[in-house]
């Protein structure tokens, strides 16, 4: 009886071990599932042809020594940035009619919510426009062969290889020009040249897979992975 019991125990242990090994093996090879946020829409509200890879969670504006000056967490938000707290500033005076430019670092926090529909070629692109149309800007080429449309690229392409559900911060520079004007009772104050700024995040391959000749994909906001549009960025003293 002792021998039979030992044999049964050994077989049972091996079976349990095999089942556990199989379970862990399956877990190791699970394919990540896209998060619900990836089911994004084009600018007209229709489902986008491909899911969106990312959600921009926030943009933080940084001054000299990396000090946080303000944050936005969505479109159509406002932030006031002191020219004297900027990373650099070309005008410290108060002469009416003179111009200046205040430079800040921006820290964009990005969350991956889906696998890429197409692998990037060079990397992910961050760009901006001061065009008041925001997400409705067009792919009008600025030069022969241009595909970036009515906006400007910021820096070099970035790597965003984090797994689904994780976030990463990307930092880039932005300069905001302003003019000193007499505002009356408040005295001489800086006024930003541009009333709004929009930021865009592209997969450099996916963005070209849409038919840009037909709505809603002839609008830039329909082919990017995410954007913040029409941010009111004020320059103050």
C-alpha cells in the first residue's frame, strides 16, 4: 500500500506541475489587447479606419531649471507662462512695440492604448500649428513631396516602444513670440503673437495609409494618433 500511494503521489505531482507549466506558458505568450480608448474617431465623429495607438494624457510647461509652470490635460485649455520664468527670453524690457520670444520646455505624457497598425519607419512625429483651424488643418504640402501639411515638426522622430497600458514622457522645446503693448490701466504687457497652438502625434507610416483625398481624412486630425487642439498659451510678466 505504501508503494502504491507513493506512485499515485508522484503521478499527481507531475500532472499538477505540467498544468502549471502550461498555464504559465500560455500567459507568457498572451497577445496584448487594445484598450477601449483606442477606438477613436475621425474629426467628423465617425470611427477611424485604424485604431489610435496613443492617448496624450497631459502637456506640462516647464521654465528655467525645469520648474513646472502649468499643465493642460485636453484641448481648448489655457495656460499663462511668465516670460521672466522662461528657459530663455529675448526681451526683458518694457518698451511698447518691441518684440520678444520666450522659450519653454514642454513635457508630453503619452499612454499607449493599442499596438501599431503599421510599424513606424523612422519613428513617431510630434508637430504643431498656430492655425486657428486646429484639428481641421489640411495636408496641403508646404513644398514638393511634403506630406506633413499645415503644421511644423518638432525635433527628431521619437521612440515610443512601451507596452500597452504604460505611459512615457517626451520633452521638447517650443518658442512663443510676443509683442509688448500698452494695455491701459494694466500698463505695458506682453501679448502672444498667436491666439492658439495645437499639438499632434503621428505614427510616420500609419498617417500615410488613409485616403487623404476624401473626408474625413483630408483633415490632419483624422490621421494622427492623438492631438491637443486650440490651446490658449498666454505670455505674461
